[in-house]
């Protein structure tokens, strides 16, 4: 089995499309205003956004995007006007993470974990 795609909800697909293109995703399906799909620049995963009328209250969706050059990526995004909740910092679970929200309040974690993403020292066999 392989994870193919994540789909998140949005009140404004147009605004979210611009945001995710700024992050570096490549638009491959454009059915605005109700749906869009992107390719990630690395790997085979896709990411899509679909129109909804109401955002559910609560924590919502958290999406992780990894890049080998996290600090440079975050700096580049800041120069394009992207606001962060927290800048890159080393975490106790051996990942380096920065946090932000998309236009609909979905939490995004931009991170670098390298080998520790799937093979941390505490991985079970």
C-alpha cells in the first residue's frame, strides 16, 4: 500500500490555490472554484483542495511537508509574505520543524527529519 493523496477542505479554493503554489506545489488539476490538485515537487504524492461551505470547529487537519533545506525554504517563503507561527527548531523526536497555517486555518508543519522520519532510534521492528 502507498499513500497517494491528501485532500483538505477550503472555504476559498482560489485563495488556497495561490497559497499552496507559493509553497511550491505544482497545480495539475484545475476545477476552480470547487477543486484543485497539486503534485509535490519531490516524490509521487498529490495534494488536493475541495470547496466546502463551513469549516468544522476544532483542531482540523495537520499536513506535513518535508524538505532537505528547511531553513532556506522557510526564509524564501517569508520573503514571499508567508507568516509562520514558529520558525524552524529542533524537536525532541529528532525532527526540525516550522509551523504555519493555510488560509483556512489548517495547520502545516514544514520539516526535515531525514532518516529519522521513518527510522528513528526507537522504531519497533
